[in-house]
C-alpha cells in the first residue's frame, strides 16, 4: 500500500458498517489516523477498530446520534480530546460525511416524523458537522460527502431519501465555492447498487438482481471497497484538482 494519507487525520461518520466501514479501513490502510462514529452498532465499531489495528493502522470510535443536531458540539469536544491525546493536535485533514439511517419512506407511508429523521441524518447533520469541523480543519483538507445515484436520478419508491441526497449534492457545490480559498476540496461520491445490509432484501430476489445487473454496464453489484477506493483518491493529494464534483460510483447503472 502506497500510504497516500500518512500523517493525516480523518473523521468518518457512520464508520461501523457497510460503506462507512470500508472507507474507514481504506483510509487507515493509506496511513491516516481514523476517527469513526457509530450510533447503534457499538460492536460493529469495535470490530472495525480491531481490524484496522490488526493490520497496523490507527483508529478509534466515538458514539454519535446524528438525529440530534445538539449532540454535534459534544461529539467534537470528545474528538478534540482524543486527537490531542494521540496527536498533540485537534487538526482534521479529511472529513467523510457517510452516516445514514434506515426507513427510506415512500409517499404513501411517510410521516412528518420519518421525513424529519431522514433529513436530520442525511442532510442536516453533514451541514452542522462541517460547521463544527471548520475551525479544526487544515488548509488544503478534503471533504467527501457520500451521496447516492438517487440524488440525481430520484427513485419514486424512496422520495425522501432521494430528496435528502439531492440536498447533499447541492451542499457539496456550495461548500466547494466557500472553502476553495482555503484549498479545501469538497466532493460527493454517489454509489449505485452496492452489497450492503441495507439492500439485503433486494439481493434475495433473483429477478431483481438480474434486472439490476443487466442495467449496469459492468454487469454486477458494487462492493463497498469500490466506493472506498474513490473516496481514498479524493482524500489524497492525487485528487487535489477535483472539487465540486458529484462522482457516481455505480458501475454504469442505467446509462
């Protein structure tokens, strides 16, 4: 491994499972000290940290319920303390806004509460996490937001999720403009169909799997490592001239 991120510090929200876990592991393999957040899955977070430490990387986990925006300052206070203890500095070089929640919500069964919960995690939390991170962020840093192909090609069965991801795409552009003078790049990675527990039910339906694979140029479901590889590139110096982009990592779904 080339260790493109040696000496860097990264915060990955929702890093205990799925795409977030793969991103945390990849950034650690590239040499970054990785702080990851989790909500319900403490066992998953502990396992992710253990995997990283077993291959010689450095990581630690912090609990954060991102439905509650008021919890974000406390998250950063705990992050500051841990980074200062480990690194002698609370500086952050890389922020990956990945945390999500279940309960996608269709038009017929949505409630104001489910709408608020979805937007709280997928749209509001990234905004206020960036706000809190800015005073700790190194010039020349990297922000990567995990969006979805549904943000540009909305799925009628999950309109709330699609709307929230469209909001993240818009935020990505706005932040790239504001933070450009500090040489901070801001991009979004938009996965298509990736093998995670969120779509396990879909993958049990052989007809749906065949249809999705037939509609994908590369002919398969993506792996979480496929998305993590794109995030690692954008987080490194190799991605220094890429900003304000929504990069779809879908294997060419519905071209």
